[in-house]
């Protein structure tokens, strides 16, 4: 009898120890995405839907409108800043993610795309992880002309005093239902590009700039990627049985308050 009681006490102690050990493991499993999960998202990698950017360029009636639209399209954490410069008959527009939050373009930021105008022809190119993209199109030069006249010089930069407004506008946009539609368009765009561009799309993901690599490294070492909004999408839409949300059905991977990063599936605890 005594022996049986001792065995019972030992079993209970073992169960208690197992529960204590399981606690941290459970917490670790639910603590959020790994760095690798986060770094693979479109926003962290610096990918942007350049078909939508090109459309915004053609449709925008002012630099303010274009900048606002580009930041609605982009899914990264930081604001995209624009600059344009004129050199003889050629005008070049550049879009940079302000990785160091300095509110102006410098060598610590990442170039996402350029649009070069020669006469009445435009060439759009992606850079970094967007390096697979190249497109030629015609059209007028209203936006370039507006930028040059607004700056009253052969150069245009996103004004620093508009940065906070742009940031607020984007935050409001990401809280709206319209963002769902944009993210679905982005997901479909990247699927098409991956299928169409194949190796050039894959290789572009490896050719990130030194600034992008430094940014990713600093996010990892500081642990800031866990609170990042990059790749975190609203929970609108239905989930599949695997725990992932179907992009083709217009659903999102991730969720507002209980946000998770795209591609991260929380393991079930048994």
C-alpha cells in the first residue's frame, strides 16, 4: 500500500514537471512568427505591385495623389518617398522606401522602382527584389511636368512636411475594407509574375540591396520584426482547413488584433 502511494506521488510530480516544461513551449509556439517567416513577406523583402504603380502614374493628377496611391499599394512597414530629376531631354522618377525613417531619401534607404521618360516614351524598371520587372509604355508627361513646376527646379522630392500626413493616411487606409481588395490584387500580381518571370523573379529576391539587408538584420537583432506590420493582413476572408487563407477567394492570411504574418501557421498543441 505504501509503495502504491509513493508511486502515485511520483506520477503526480512527474506530471507537474511535464506541465511546467510544456508551458514555455506552448508560449513559444504562440509567440508569433519566426524571423524567416517575416523576412519572406512581400513587404519585408521590398516587393511592390509595379503594374499598379504604373497605373497610378498614368492616372494621378498630382504628385501628392501619386505618392498617396503608391503607399496604399505597398505593404512594407516604412513610407515610400518619391523623387524626380530632369537631365536634358530625360526625366527620371524614383520610388524609395524610407528604411531609416529619416523622412528624406538617403543612402540607407532602398530603391524600389524607377520610371524614365525620354520624349514621349516611358520605361519602368524594378530594383532590388523587383529587379525582374521592365515595362515600356507611352502616354503624356503631365505628372512629370507637374512635379518639375511644383518644385520650380529640375528636381522634385517628397516634402518632409507631408511625411506625417502620408503616414496617417496609410494607417487609415490599412484599417479600411479597401485594403483587402488591394492585398488580393497584390497577391495575384506576384503569383503571375512568379509564373511568368520564373528564374528572374526568383533571382531578384536574392539581389536585395545592402540597405535592405542591413534593415532586415537590424530588425532581427532587435526583435522588432515581431511587432512589424509588414505582411500582416486583416482577418477578413475565410480560412482553409490547413489554417491558411485562400488568396484566390479574396481572403487574407493573418488577422487584425490577433495578427499573424503571411505564411505563418500556428501549430496546434495537443
